[in-house]
C-alpha cells in the first residue's frame, strides 16, 4: 500500500510539474506568426526580419503565414481560436483593434479580451497621401483645390474596406471636405491600388511610406501630404493635413499579440525576444531600408497605445458607418 501511495504521489507531482516544464523549455517547436497582409508587403518583410532573429536566438524556426482580408479579422480569428501555448501569434493591425470593433455591432472575437499585447512590430506609421505626378499637384492644399474644381472626379485607392487607410480616406472626404472618391481594394490591397494608379484608373493612395517605397523611388508616386499632428522629421517639406484641417491625423501600427491565456512566463519570453530582435543591427538595417519606424514598446506601453488609438478612432468609425452596415 505504501509503495502504491508513493508511486501515486510521484505520478501526481509529475503531472502538475508538466506545464511548468513546458513553459521553462519554451520554445521547443516552430512558432507561427499569422499576418493580415499579403506576402511580400513591407509589413511581411519587416516581420520576417524579426522572425529570423528569433529563430537564431531560440533555435526554433519562426514561420510567417499570410492570412489577409476582412480588415485583419481573418488572421485575428485564426489566432484567437489557437491554443494559448505561445506557438501561434498575431501581427495585429490597426484596423483590427481600432476600426472593426466600432464598425460592426457583433464580431466573433473581442479584440481587447481575445489577445494579450506583447509589443510593437511596427509603430506610429503615419499615413501619407501620395498621388501620380500627372495630377500636377505638389501639396495637400493644391490637391484639395484640384478636387474641389473637379468634384467626384479624383479617385483615391486604398487598402481594403475597414482598414485604417480606407477610413483615413473617408476622414479626408468628410471631415476635411475634400470631394474625392475613396475606392477600397479588398483584393490586393494597396499594391493593387498602386497598380491602378500606374494604369491611370485611380489618381492616388493613402498608406505608410514603407508601403510605397518602390513607386516613390521610381517616381510613379509623389508625397503631397501626411496625416500626422506635426511633420515627420524625415519629410519636413511634406505638409500635414492638420495644418489646414486641425485635428485630422491617421497613424498605422502592427502589434505582436498572442491568444489570451498564454502563460505569463511565455508572454515575457516573447516580449523580451521581440525587443531584443528590434534592437539588433540586422533588424534596424532592414527597417531603415524599408522606411519602417521602430517603436520598441513594452507590453504595457503597447496596450496603452492601442487603447488611446481606440479612443480616437471608435467615435469616427461609428460616425461614418451607417446603422444598416453594422450587422
């Protein structure tokens, strides 16, 4: 009997210790980061740079899976329903946290309860207005004057409906009173919009500079305005929209998030790994080449940043979304 009790106690102790041992050995298999953007986009390239650093540090492959669509909801659902073991993570876009919850009355996930924020993959990416040089304008005021002289004839192509660039276009149209047509590209996103700009089917787009680097360098696009509270130091000659329309701004971001319920020890390991990767010379160079801003935030800073953006955008999104479209 004593031998039986002893064996039972040892077995029970082994079972209770198993989760702790699993956490201590994390990671012991490949990690997947699900992204809401197409493969080959600037955000995809930036995340892969981080993944490469983590793979080297941890000796486990970090895989990047593209699941674009529905303003980030497809990727968000995939991660929210995954096992909370730290092996499935989300590149969480601004649209998922700041647009969709106010745009739809019912979502299959609660963005503030379904995830824990680990840090910022890309932070404070100011939305820029870029147009074809064929329009003959060089500044945002010139663009507004042209649009008002041709109401409803200037088309701005953006990332898909429900994304931050799309709503930034609606803010320009309605709040800044610019009579443009905003065309969301649900298939292909910003890259498809840029292709149509080159083909002469639309006249401009709204996106972070890092998503427009190629066509800007080739001269197919030119920056005429930035949607920031003040001019970005790297672009001092590009006027802000708020200089003529105070209070109008749009700042994109992408966090690294995990499903709610991931053990705190694994959260810390992931957060520390992300911050170390962002501090590495290789990632800094990759981000600089892309024009992607680094904001090496703690989980607490990231959570506070997201909550502040929600306070700004949720009222605007509700204002622009008719009741019949919220179902």
